[in-house]
């Protein structure tokens, strides 16, 4: 994810903060000062926001550590103004496992909120004369309320919230995953419409949340349908076998001409038949600005993703596209094709219609001029 900084590791998982998170701190702190509040009041507000995100991190760790029990690793946890995102390698498809992973996050906040509530009860806080302002201004009550609010919000039965996944897991015990996702997505979009209508009368933030829920429901349904369409397919079934390649010592100016004339934005680089990497359009332009048009092609090779085996399940290969939009397919040490999201979509389209696919290999190599 762009504009993020790695601030450490927790339980072996990278913890990152998005740039926009700092804008949230400014948005919370400045109004307090502008309205005449004291520095101490502003610092207390900021402390509450920071503690909120500590709870969010613990929430995401609940998901991550539970997923680890089922052999699923978490790539990282990123803090955003709207909360946290734990990037799991995949979500368990077994309904019971998905239920446990999805419910683990809210369960963490429920335990924290309950612990604070019990502490307040044992400390005699609720035996004191209380009114609404006193309750609202109490630091510990705010922390308790924050955690219970996180539980309630995340258990809304709509994607992409945990409640949507919990609902799908429950439905998944009675039907296949695609149908369960479709029903959960419909329910989520109904809730989104209700949120949007309520937003006009209660709080405009509900309208933004409604848009978030509506798009999340659709994205989840499409994702599951795509994965279902990949069952039984391997990388070889969807690779692009007709493509242009360039030699390692071809000048960058010539590489640019090849890219422009062929329309191929990502060009594999070879040296005596050995695959070196892929030049992507943005890397090519940066290298030309930095090194000039006569620099060799290999100087523009960017960070390379790991090559795919042609026999890798296509469903597994799909997860690799988070790092790159073009992936090399390697067999016996040689480049035999490229895998792209577009080639996967086209293969799925053909597969759904039972059309035969020509798997013959053909490519063009641009040699040194």
C-alpha cells in the first residue's frame, strides 16, 4: 500500500501507518484549540485517538493470530483513519474456520471493554452520584464505550465488516460459498441503503459509511465468484504466450520505441536466452531520465516478483498480483509466458463457455540494433 511507513513488528507481523492517519490527529487536535480549549484537553483527545488505534491493532491481531492457527499468515497490519486493515494471505474457506477468524477481532474488543467495566464496578465507580456529563467525560468510560462501539460496528452483518464474514460463515454451513457470499452481499447492500437514508437525518458520516459498505459488498461477491471460476485451472491455462521481449543490452531509447509501437507496457528482458526481469513502463521512464536513452535495457529492471510455475493453481497465483500486475511464468529456467489479470479474466470467460484454447507458444524478441 502506497504512502505507508513501517513502524515495527508485532508477533512477527509488520505494523504500518498510512500518511492519512496523521491528518486525523490534526483534524482532532486543531478544533479543540480553535474553540478555546486548553492544551491539556487537546492532548487528552489525542491520547484517546491513539488508544483507539491501539485497540484497533489488538483487534487486527485477533484476526491474524487466529488465522495463524489455521496455517494462514498475515502480511501486515496498516492503520488508516477509518481503522485498521490486516492483510491475510487468504480468508479460510471452511465456514467454521472463517467464523472463528472473523469473530476473533470483535472478541478482543469485547474482552477489553468487559475488563474495564468490571474494573469500574469493583472500584465502586457506579455507586457514585452520576449524570450523563460525568459519564461522558470519564476517561475510562470513554475507553470502555470505544471498545463496545468497535464490537457493535464490526458485527454489522455487511461486508467488508467482520459481521459480513460471520454471516457468510453461518450461511456457508447450509450452502456453497458463492451462494452464501451472494446472499450476505445482498443483505449488506440493503443495510447500506438504510444507512444512507438515515445519514440524511442523523449524521452525514453514515452516508460515507453506506458507500463504503455498498462497494465492499460488491467487491467481496465479485472476488469469490472469480476464485470459484478458477477452480481446476493452473497458470499454464491463462498465461500470455505471445509477447515481445528485449535483449539486455538494447538501448533504453529502443526499448521505449518497442513499448510504444507494440502497446506492451511491460517487457521481459533476456540475456542469451536467460530471463533477467521485467521492465515496466514507469521504471523505463525513470531510467531514461536518470541514465539517458543509450543506457542498456537491464538498467531499467525494477523489483522483480518471484516467477510462477506453469502448474501452479491459478487461484493461488491470483494472490501474487498485490505486488505486481504482470508476473513471469518460468519452466525449466526459461521464460515461457506472462500472467496478467486480463489474461485470467479472458481465460475464465472462455472456461465458462467451454471454448477451447490454443496453448501454443509464440513470442518476439527484439535484439540489439
